[in-house]
C-alpha cells in the first residue's frame, strides 16, 4: 500500500464566497459572534460592512437586547522579581479580559492580544480607557522615559483584530491629574453619513479628552478624528466654564447619545456644590460646548445629601443619574415639575447587599447598553458583582483577582 501524502489528506480550503454563504445561514447574532472568533479569516468576513448590512438591514428589530461579554482591566504594576514568578501564569503583559457569567466568549480569562495581534509589544501594560461599537481605546506607554507629558493612545478593533496608533498628544498644558475624562464617538452615534478615512485608519471615530489647564484651572478639551480632510492631529478647545468646576464627577467615561458626549461635574466652591453637565455636540466636524446646571426638586431631596456618589448614565436610551447612598442605589430621572420645568426626581431604588463589615456595594463601572453596573466592596476587591438595574439582581463575576485594577474596568458589549 502506498503512503498517503499528508497534504492530500488535508481538507481543501473553502473559497470565501462559500464560507460567506455558510455564515449567512447562522441563525442569531450570538452564534455569529462565536464564529467571528474562530480565526482571523472568519472574523474579517463577519465584520465586513456589506455582510452585516445584508444580514441586518437598517431598522431591523431582530438583533435583540445587547449582550455584555465582559470587562477589559489593567493589571497593577509589579516588581521585577514578582514578574518573573508569574510570567508562566501570565504570558502576556496586555490588559486582561474578564468574562461575565454565560459570556459567549466562554468562562476563561484571556488577554487583549487574543483579540488584537501585537508582535511588537505595543499593548504591553496598556490601560483600557473606553470601548464602544467594537472599538477599544487604550493608553500605551511611551517608549522614551523623558516623555511623561506625552499621551500615547491606540485604537483596537476587537472584531477585525487591527490596532491603529493615534498621534501623540502633548498634555503638558494640563495639571498633574492629566486627562481625567474620555469619550469615544463612532459613526453610528451620529448622522455622519459616508465619509472617507484618513490614511492609516479603517474605522470612522472621534476621540474626546477632557482635563484641567495648569495655569488658569479651566477645563480643556482635546479632539481627534479619523476622518479624511481634517488635520491629522489633536484640536484643542478652551471650555470657558461659567463657574469653577471639578471633575468629571465619579465616572471618567462620557455618556454618548445622539452625537453628544456628556460629562458630570461638580461646583468647586463651598457656596456652589451643584452638579453640572458639559455637553459636547459634534456636527459635521465642528464642536459646540454647553454647560447645564442640573435642577433638582429640593423638597424631595436636598442637593447636599445627593453629592457623595452620583453617576451620569443612560437607561432605556434616556439620561439618568445613579446615586449610591448607604445600601441603596437610587435612579434619578428628569420629570416635569409643577411649574413646567424639567427637574430631577428619584424614580427607583435598588437595595445593595452589605458585607460583614457593614460596607455596601459601590459602583465602579456603568454598562450602557445592558442597563447594568459593575459593583464591588472596596475592602474586598477580589470579588466583583454585576447589578442589573432592570431587575435589581446581583450576579457574581468570577475571575476577578487583587492584581486587577478594577478602577480601569471597561465593559465590552455586542450592540
């Protein structure tokens, strides 16, 4: 009997049009996402805009509720001796992905480099900042040690596996806190229409950064766009706020709705501790900034007792506030007052469990499309929990460890 040629025994590679027909018959979005992580070839086919538009035409309602996959987190810095000991357990230095229970990506932790190829080690010690529409913005470490004031960012496309560097930003204008707020606006967030891309970029997006200027203590905004025709660099804006403000308050990630990014700020004066929003509207590449003071029903809830922990978010696509007080998480919504003005009122209260030391669960990350909050006990950071705002249920997120910096947690969802 003649020996069989190993190459002849291998199955032939299917043509891409045949694979596309097979993928076109995958019944639901979750199963299709599982297919996209099989290999880079399938991921490229699934993420192709033509394929997605054919599967789900505009206005299609069969996509269902967004699915939360998990969280990207940064690991705390470790010394050299400890790094050698754990190098066998953690072969990559990139951020860690911690899946939620029943995640379509499975129960195991993985590294960002399992989504994004990074042979050059660009993503080593990267810090997740914000994720939206399959894109993840991370801060990377400058190669030169004398560039402490230079902010280096990288955009990662979690579906296509590509990473694209943004121009370095000289942040020496800002105070010692540097950039304190981040926003990622995609083409789906506003009616941008078809738009050519700048060289080196495969997705249309805008990045907004906020910080406090060192000299005049005024808020400063930076903007970068991947669209062609714009100056390939950062644009700087003096926000010129009407009062002294500090923040962003509690959450560094802006709320994005209808092409507008919103951060929550607090008055920085003993006589003015009210809450304000900075609304950054983006229209045809131009930016407009508006400060809005939040009006509350003082009879229902004095403003002074509201401030300990307030988060700006969206629930059911509507702007809302989360307020953590003791063992209660209050949800505030804008309702019309008796005089016809819009004021904030408490509309829902969710009880949060108290641990043995009397400490309540504290919010650390809001998950926009899933109407949920990542919470934990600050005294026991090895365990994190997912609080469902719709049902008030709390689910433990396994795979959390003390070496993860929970303050950097960024949620990853399928929209």
